[in-house]
C-alpha cells in the first residue's frame, strides 16, 4: 500500500510522534493505521492518552503578590474559550495563590489545593472540560516591594500577559508603570550583565561582519561595532530602554527620579514559544459535510 503524506499526517496527529517515525510505522505495517499505532506503542513512541497529544497553547497567566513576594503562573488550554470559563479562571487563580508558598513548578504541582494536589485538580478539570491542560511555567520575584500587572485581563490577576516587577524601595505607582512598560516593550533582560552571553556574542559577530563589509579601516570598524552594540544593549535591556511613560528618560533614569532601584522583572505571555498547529477551518468543515 502506498504511504501517502495524508496517511502519515493522520498517524502523527493521533499519536503525537514525529513525521519520520509515523512514516516508519506505516511502512512497517503496510499502511495499516491500527497496526501502525500498535507498532509505535511497542516501541514506546506513542503517547497513551489522546488528550495529552493535543496542543495546549491558549489559556491564562495568573499573578499573585503577598508582602515582598510575587508569582506568575501559566496554565495552558487548547482553546481560548476555556480561558473565558469561570471555573477555569477560579482554578488558575487558586493555583497562583498556592504558588506563593513554593519555590518551583514541581513543588507547585504537588502543592495542596483544597485537599488535593494541584496536579490532581488539573487532571480532574481536564476530565470535566474535555480539553488538554498544561501547568507550563512558574516564576517568582522578591524585593522590598513587588508590583504586578496583567495585560488583556480576563479577570482580576488573570490575562494573556502577566508581569512582575521587584523594587528596592517603595513606589507602587512607578512599579506599575514599569510593569506596563515591560508588557509593551518586552525587554530581554534587566541589564547588560544579565543578558545571555551567547546572545551577545552572536549579535557582536553579526555586527562585525556587517561593519567589515563597509571596507573601512579596522579602527573605524571597532568604533562602529561599539556604537551598534551600545544601541543593542539599550534596546534589549529594561534599564537601558526609553521609558514608555517618558521617552526622554531611560527606565534606569526614571527609577532614580522615582527613588527606587529595579531589582528584576518577570514577563509571561500565554503560549509564547509553543508551536501551534495550523488549522484549515474550511477544509475541516468540508470534511464534516461529506460525512
């Protein structure tokens, strides 16, 4: 039997394996779909639960602050409709509250939530709502004061983007402005020293090649690279960026005027970095209409 691309895609979608593994399984079983699933399972490749194969790239980010600690938690679902579900929202808020008492996502999954673990509560909600869900990320910050902000809020403390800003000093109004800035400007790091060294080297290599193509003397090239790297740091670090509230100041300068020091920030956006499956809605409707 001919192993078509459509057949490979069908097996991949139903089992969660890669394209090459799906093709191997179909080839080994002469295109028999059920036998191919069993072949994959014997090899330990196919996932047991179908719901676990479905992409969960929607959902909510929740933020919670208590005293000098703040947490942000991302819980994913398959569709944005679930994010509008009151029961789902209450669960995510409860998980964020539980996160205030733990240090990482593994501890959060095991944390108590109404007499059950957070993981058990999520599993039960999957059964109730009928969509895959994934407790994906948790981040926390501490400082003299931690301020939170949620963009595109679905309910208090819940939305598509959650931001925390930790301050040394006390200025909630300014902290909120910085949190809004972080949501909009998406800085890569707090300052130059906290930027990923590999990212810096890669950027410097690109800028060096670009400068050398100009054919100018090495001394001039060095100055060109220095200037461009300075611009790179200004664009990618929070303290170096122009403050959205007052672009005449950098965020660092604005913090000095506000009498505080920014210690750190967290920015979580729902589904960032997750590869979403492209759906052809028209083709799906046509397929259903044909029976």
